[in-house]
């Protein structure tokens, strides 16, 4: 069973998956290329938004 916490990734988790630095991930968020939400003071990236970002990057590269 999938829980809400499985669907939301932290910035460090996204950094690890994309093999990018912290500032690059936050730049992607600021530029609205990577969708994120704020829960209290915590920034979270929906797993579906990460998949969409990767698909967009693959589409641009083709």
C-alpha cells in the first residue's frame, strides 16, 4: 500500500535521484520546471512531478 509520504520526496531524495546539487534542484523549483509543494516549512516534490520533469527532459533531448 502506498502512503502519502511515499508519494512526496524531499529535496535530498530528488538530488540523489537526479544526481544534481541542492542549488540546482532549488533553481528548478524556482523556475517552475519542477513542481513542488510546501508542507509547513518543508519543501516536498510529488513523485509524479519528478517523473514528468524527467520525461520532459528526455523529450527535449530527442
